[in-house]
C-alpha cells in the first residue's frame, strides 16, 4: 500500500459547519474513502508478511550466532563455514528489516489519513460499511500472544544470560508490539465513531448586532389633539 496510491486527506474546509445537503455529500465521500483505506490497511496478507519477515530476521540471528561460533575457531575450514553463515545472516536480516521498516512507514501514513477522514465527521450509519472486526481481531489476538510470549522469554533469557534466546525473544516481542499497535489504533478510531459528536455552538447573530432603543408607543386615547388642545375624553 504505497503512499502515492492512498486517497488524499480531506479538505480542511470540510470541518466547518455545512448545510444538510453538503453534509450528506461529505459523509458519502468519507464512507467511500474509508472503505478504500481500511481493507488494505488491515489486510491479512500484510500480517502474514510481517510474521514471515520476523521469522527471517530470527533465522538470520541464529545464523549470526552459529557463524560467530565457527569464526572464533582456529582452523581454516571453521572460519570459512562461519563466514558462510554470516553471509547468509546478512542476506536474511537486511532485506527483512528493510521490508518491515517500509511496511511500518506505509502503515503510519495510512493511519494518519484514516484519522483525518474519521475525524472529519461522525456517522454511525456508515460504521458497518468500513468496520472490519474480523481483520482487526486477526491482527490483535496473534500479536497479543506473540508479544506476551516475547516479553516473558526476554525476562527468562536475560536471567539465563543466553544471547541467542534473547535475540529470538526480542524479535517476537517487537513483532507482536507492531501488530498490537496497529489493531489498537484502529479500535480507537472505531470507538470514536461510536461516540456522539460534540454539539456545534449556535450562532447568535442578534446578540452581536447592537439594537437601537425604541420609544414606547402611547395608546391612541392619550394622543394629543393636533390643534394643541387636550384629548376629547379629557375635556
């Protein structure tokens, strides 16, 4: 999901109060854009690619550990074998790390645009059109398990002093944290959609304009005679 193919952020002018017809058009455009943004953002294949990249990084870390053990030996064969494992490790770790970094960058850009479009208005009726509970759970539950397992393994590996186990644990914890952050951020957008929008302040134009004081009108029976005399009923 490269950033150039994402829908552009909403116009800042759309945040201003609009007439009912304009609001309907804005909500329709918003629902269409969110329906276009959400499926690629929460695609299951992106989660599988993240886990595959994490597995390749963990395999590369194992190759680094094995290669270092061979390199420290004195014989030439062991050094050659160790150099081979180190080359394999570089070939696994570097492309996988770059792929994860590129995916995180694209996710951050897509999340910012999701926030912008979700914050432009709130409409409960459009929630069913772009809410993806299945995809979000697919990201959340395995990531939660992976993160908890990684954190627990990190504590155990740190206590045992095992560098190999510590590397595996950190990769698992980092991968789970990325998936959890993505799912939790999306659930926050959905919960915001379910909350009522703040009421817009009413415009009191009459209070802003100064009003001229008006003289009280006298009843007709008390009006003075045009000739300067008293009214008929008081003669």
